[in-house]
């Protein structure tokens, strides 16, 4: 699913990463894999995922960004948020997303939603935000 906002979102990620490096602040990027919703929604997939995105946008800070990416992924950019804060935010947002999917598409979508998080600076020893962004861009090309 190619979204028109993917390029703009990638640009925002780059800007926030540069800002984080310059001012030595945190930034986190989280991606929720909503593939099961796409399998259930069929022709309504884009409509349902856009509604989920609107719900997430209304539940995050004004400085945060959200975008639909390829393969039914929802990305959330959290400026000035360390990994621990991103984990807390994503736990809350994942519950919101599950509730919206169940409401829109019915039972069976209340299972675990895979979430990936990358943060700068990387204090947890996980992959870097830059590597995560490169991986997302590579998936977009395929």
C-alpha cells in the first residue's frame, strides 16, 4: 500500500533525527504491523486503516507525527521521547488501535499487534533510528 505521505514522513524523521543529534535530545520511531487487519478488511483496508490513523493522531501530542506506510504499517514519530516513553505510549496506542479494529472489523482482531521501536540516542542497545529508517525505506522499495 503506497501512501502519498510516506516521503513526507521520512523527511520528518530525518529532520527530527538531525535535531535530536544537534541538540542532544531523544527521538523515537514506532511501527505497528496491522497486516491482520488488511487480511480481514479486504476492499475496506485503506478506509479502515485511515480511520485508525485518525484515531491515533487524535490521541498523540501535537508535536508527534503518524503515517500509514507500506504493508499495512502505522508509523508514529515521537520527538523528544526516550525509548521508555515510547514503550509506554505505544502500549496505550496499541490498545486504542485494537479497540478501533475490533469495532470496525469484528472479533478476531484483538490479538497482539507487533510493535517495533527505535530511539536516538540508542540507550537500550537495540538498532539505531537511522538503521530502522533505512530498513523501512528498503521495504518501501520492494
